[in-house]
C-alpha cells in the first residue's frame, strides 16, 4: 500500500509540474501493436509488424493476454502529427512503465529510464516524459513510436497514467532547426573545437536529450558535440543567435573555430565539484558574429560540456539558428 501511494504521489507531482506550460495535443491511449521478445530491428519504422497483436495501453500486459510473462516486450503505434505543430517543442508522455524502457520515434532514440540486464535497474516509479527533437518528426505525415520494455517480475509494460503527445506553449520560430543527430565523443581535447577536425568516427546521438539515455549511462565529466550545416546568403545578412536549449552543467561553444560564448565555470586542476558552477536550467543563447559565417560552405558548431554528475548534455529546449529580432520577441513573451 505504501509503495502504491508513493507511485501515485510521485506521478502526480510530475504531471502537476508540467501542466502549466504544456498543451495536450494527441491522446495516445487505446490500442497499440505489441510483440514479446527482443530485437532492436523492431525500432525500425519500416519493420514488418503484420503478425504483431493489438493490446490496450495503458494496461499491464498480463491483463492483455500475456499472464505471468516476464522479460522483453515491444510496443508500437503510428500517429499523424499535424502541420500546425511545426516548430513547437513536442513531448511524449508514457505514464508509468514497469520496469525499464527505451523509446524511439521514427527509429530515433528519444529517451529511456532504468537499465536493461545484465546491469538491471528498475525505474517503475520514474516519470516518462520525453522531449522529441523536431528533427526526428514528420509533420503532416505518419510517425512511428516504438517502446522497448523489460519487466523483471509482477506487472509489466505501459501500466498506468497519461499516454499522449504534448507541445510547449511558448514558441520560438527557428530559421534553422538543428535538433536531431549530432556527433558526440566523451573526453576532452582542444582540437575537437576546430572546424576541420575529422569527427567521422564519433558516435551519433540525439539532441536535445540526456546522454545517459543514449548509451552513456555512467558518464560524468567532459564530452563534446559537433554539427555542420549551411546558412544561405539571405539569412546570413541578418543578426543571428545560436540557441542550444538547456545544458547540464557547463558549456563552451565554438563557431567556425572561434569561441562565441560559455556558461558556467569549468573545473581547474585543483577544483572539486563544489567549486564548479553550472546553470543547468538556463537556456543557452549565443550571438554569432557575422564575419564568422560561411555562406558558400559548411559552418561548424562545436560544444564542449562538463557534467558534474547525474544527467548530462544538451538535454532540453530549442536547438537551432534564429534571428536576433525573433529571439528578443521570444524572450519578452516568456
């Protein structure tokens, strides 16, 4: 009884904490496709699921035709996201999942809680509210959501709570959306900030999202992100701002070899974490000097991050290029 009360109270706080700044958009309760077993190919939106069964969500899978089943199971649903939501930040709420999950949108990992065997850690009482990088979404078209779940015992699956897509109320109209896949490497090397550094062997991870949820569950300390993109002549003539969402904990940002800003204090050799100052709840925004912009080639962003512990990385918010005028409108609106 105490355990149930704790779960209810924790989940209530999660929903209450988000309800003031999120808009309910699409209800996802009802029938989802489901299959037991485990194969990472199931996350592929083009995977053939003609032999999967339909079960109700939310509900323990034991109540949906799989009594006594413990182990892996995969959920899948197809949903059309209207064009009107383009440029809004989208969130997926999945209620309470027993025990561990990794959640994908159109084949891209967007988050997960707990740890799968052999280093199993339950997350039956943790919130499932995942921000979806807009670069992973197909607006005006079908999108495939898949959820990989592991249950150790007792109830399993998407068992309880609200299952829906939400959007954030305030809207920043990005000129270039840089959310989605970025190059990523743990460690620290000043060469990684250079525009022409060869990063082709680096891992690709989603931005924004915590790096712990994307294959680096125990990494604290330094890591780097890199991204290349183009800016057209018309946009380059305007005053531009690079927005990088929220970063946990400290960051330093380079644009085409030049440092354009930093937030927080990086550690020195003699520093303990007590002397490091990060601002994980601050939205990052950095002015791009016009003379740094290349209009006839690729522009390179490199982001150096230091995480003091728990979760790390570019984890939430708008990521992209915006005009100074639009950025000022957005900040005044907030």
